[in-house]
């Protein structure tokens, strides 16, 4: 098994970056309810923006579950892109060392398989939750 010394530092840097993005967000980090924060009466203002608390599909607004799914898929896709770029960086700076080439290939392969997993899970959620069971709030 190949040890990934750069991967540990990369994960730590990514965690610090994500935490700092949430702390420096233009939105407040506390949840406030009501129109005084720019959100509707049935929305909560969070660090990620206004999130609806309705379960039923209303007048064109996103529901809580669909907003959470959008955020999770966006973060997962962004993380996959960052990991692919990191793998390409390792391969280009490997100077022909076979271990580093293999390490970069493993990172890229893992990122692509994770992205395929995310895409298939969204497809299955839509197929089962929306088309077959017609669950409210997932459309």
C-alpha cells in the first residue's frame, strides 16, 4: 500500500479552507427566521443562504430536501474536481518516479469513481423517490 504524505496535508488544507469559507461567509452563521433577514416567512437564513422549511412543493420555491441535495451534490462534485486536479498535479510533478505516477493515477481514479457514485445516487433518488413513490418535496 502506498502511503500518501501529501494527501494528509491536502485534506487538512481542504478542511481549513471549507471552515474558513463558512466563517467568512457574507451570511450570518446563526439561523434567523422571518423576513427581517431577507428570507421568506417559511425560510431559515443560514451560512449557506435561505433554506426553505416547507416539505410540500410550493409556488416555485425549493424545498428543504431539494436544497440539501443540491448543496451536497455541489460540494461532492467540487471536491471530486479538486481531487482530480490534485492527482494531475502529482502526475505532472512526479519526474517519472513510478510510485508517484501510480499515486496520482489512484487519486484520479478514486475521484472519478466518486463522481460516478454521486451521479448514480442522484439518478436513483429521482427514479425511486420522484417517479416511483412520488414523495413530496423531491421534485
